[in-house]
C-alpha cells in the first residue's frame, strides 16, 4: 500500500465515490490507518471548481475528481488491493497542489 495508490471505496456511496487514493507518505506505514481522499465520479450535475483544487483523473475508464476536503482515515485492513496508481510525477504533483490549496495560509 503506497502513497497515491488508488483503491476501491470500502465505504458507502460507492456509486458516487467508487475509489479513494492514499495520501500519506511511507513515513507512516506502521500506522494501522491510511489517510485517503475520495475520487468522485464526474457527472453532468457536478461543478468542477478550480482545476487545481479538484484535479481530474481517469481510473479504469472512469473520469474522477479528487475531493481534498473530504479526507478521512481508513483502517488499512479495509483497503483491498490497489486498482491503479497516481504516483507518476504529473498526477502526484496535481494531488499535492490540491492538498496545498487546502492547507495554505495565504487565504487566512
């Protein structure tokens, strides 16, 4: 289970949120939980917001958006095998930029 691995959503609302992506670094591998962010299905009714705030990816042929405002810890035992990885430089940079926007002190 590596940083930026994509797993099927082990929780509810799998129709709208079919996947989650692991955010935490390997520094915390010994912890029993993983901090994940949901990957929401892109739909006609969903507003994209800022491209940097909610970057879009394609997982198993589905267009999904990262939602950095709904991060949560999940027991690592509930995450199955990864179905994809967003660890390539471009994808990882877009995830980090989205998380930086949430955490930056620039706005307040």
